[in-house]
């Protein structure tokens, strides 16, 4: 019976990891989200993994997303050259 429990636990871990990002995005349906939440509470390894992913997601969300206007202008210029068929070196 112990082998079966270990195998069932690993299967729940795999299933949880498959939907973890969706869960963290809040995009899982209520039933699936509750199952993931329950598993994360019971499984230390998956719970820690979820914490790390959540911290990464938070850190990425806090990054400065401003773009240098000169970079936008260079990209626009490149696009215009491309549409005209100008060579890349011109």
C-alpha cells in the first residue's frame, strides 16, 4: 500500500506542475484551483515550487517596462527601410 500511495502522490505532483502557472495566473476553474491549492498545502515540495514561481512572477511584474524612445525610432526607421526594400546597410 505504501508504494501505491507514493505513486499516487507523484502523479498528483505531476498534474499540479502541469497547471501551476495557470493556477498562479488565476485562470483555473474553481474546482481545479481548489485541488491544486489542497495539493500545495499537503505537498511541501510542490508548495515550495509554487512559492518560487509566485516570487518570480511578482519580480517580473515589478520590472520597469519603459522603452527608450530612440530604440522605438530606430525600429520604426528599420521597418520603413524594410517596407521600401532598402538594403540593411543603407
